């Protein structure tokens, strides 16, 4: 089993040796010696009070740095989406809070438990698990290291499906773990409404990596927003690749096979879609070439794709952002401040910038002003509570638990 351990802070070892060779030899500190014993006397010496010795003054020691360990899923640290976003939150904590951070990249699922254990056994102050697939393994490791604090993104406890029965976290929360979940359906709802107003064929497309709640929630919101547009405008835009009522859809089965991502996008366009959303990190990236060839658009997920995919800017309509960098940073800061919330969950929504819709960037001139205004109005209504259901209330089976309870 291979493991790649990377460190954030490089140690300038070579420079240290060069400087050491050029500098004068350090002067050894004088060694304190005790006075020699008095000479022997024949008479009994007078009794004297024992001499007292002033305590040595110790140099102040630097406080140990707060250490953060991050374990990726198999998508890897450079997936330009899910893992990359979380790591960016850790890097922000390095810059702004002065933490020390490392990550371990998981190449296969069997590495999740040992990778988490690696950081926990070294006494890291906070260990971050990157997502849904690590939920069961994190529960086992957290039980073995109750004094270590953990947080997991896109997951919360209790989880009777991902955590084995009899393990803490199956039926109850875990005292040393804080979850992080996101109302992704809110931002996806806005994207679905926008795409429905932009399509020329009347068909939108969706595909995902694995069929898990944190992936299907994008489809739930996307379809619900599209249907809301139909209600408002009397149109009949349809979605290919996902169905809220049946929970059936198009999935590649992983987050790494770019060929499957391209083929899935091609199948959606073959069926008439002219705007697609691929949910699964890098597997969605080849779809933008397909969209360009077919005269359509694509929607990126998790982060603003404009920054991650400069080659796709001309056909990038928008991005459904899940601001995991903000949530990761907030949990790190809270842990440093002593306000870590074990047995609790961070919930990100439009109201606290936990999720959002990215700017239109290079395609802004193609989006009608009226449609832009409608999307902005919908966002305001969601934040105010005027619109309460953006998909997950009607279709909770395809969304992570704990979002709207």
C-alpha cells in the first residue's frame, strides 16, 4: 500500500549547512562547576546553613504550532474541484493563522483508514477527512483516538448506512467529530433556472461520478430550478441524465476516468441537450470541449471553474459553488480558539455564503439582462425564506441528511 506524504513548509536544509560551514564555531556556554570540598579539619566544623543556588534562567521556548492534517479521497489534491477547494481552505489557515499543515493523498479506498490514523497517531490538533467516502473509516479512527479532533466535509453523523452497526456514529453523533454539510440544492436551483432560460433546444443534461447524496443533490436542485422556470414562463424544458422522482440518472461510477466523462457528455448532447452539468471533479472537464464543438455551454461545480479551467472560459455558463474552503477555514479557526463543536455540524447555505452561483464571466453578454435579474431575485427570495424548497425538501432521499431538519 503506497502512501504519499507531503509537507507544506519546506525546510531549507542545504542553506542551513552552507551557513553553518561559513559561520565561526559556536562558543560553548561555560560549564558551571561546584566549588572543591573544604580541606579536612580535625575539629568538628561549625554547622552552616546550606548555600542556596539561584535558579538558572532558561531561554523561552517557542509554542508548538497548531498542526492540521488533510486526507483526500481518490480524486486527489489536484482535482480542481472537491479536494482542491478544501485544501485551499487549509492553505488560507496557514497564511492567516500560522498553522502547520500536511496532506496525504489517498490513491484507493483501502488507504482512508490508515491515512487518517497516520495523522491521529502523530497527535495532530485537527484531522480533516475530505468527504463522503471517508465517513465510515473516520468513525472507526475517531473512536480509537477520542482526544484528537476531526472534521469531515459533506458528511454528518449519525449515519446508519456508511458507519457499521456497533461503531460510534451509526446511531449517534461522535463527540470529537464535527461534520460539514451544504445546501447545494440552493445554488443548483439557481443554475437550473438560468440554464432553462438559456437553452435553445429545450433540453438540459446532467451526469455524475458516483451515485451518492453529495453528487445527486446537484441534480435535485438543478431539475427543481428548471421546473420552476417552466412554471414561471410556461415552457417545457426537460432534463436528461437525472430524474428527481425515480432517482435514476447517468453516472460514470468514479471520479477519475476522463474518457467516461467525455463519453457521458457526448451522450447527453446526442440526445439533444445543449447545456450540461457534470458533477465529479475532473471528469466534468472534457465536457466543455464537447459543448464547444456542439455549440452549447457547460456548468462547473464545487468552485468557480473560471479560475480552475481557463481553457473552458468561452463555454462556461456558470458554476455551482460549494464554498468548502470557507467552512474548512472556519472549523480550523474555531478549533484553535477552543470553540470546536463536536457532535455538531456546520451548515453552508446561500445565507452564509456556504454555497453560491459564480459570475458569468466571459459569457455575461450572452445572458439576457431580464434573466440575470430573475436569478438575482430568486436568490434574494431563498435567503429571505420566501422560497423554502429548492429540491431537497421534496426529494430528501437524494440529498445528505441534516440540511433542513
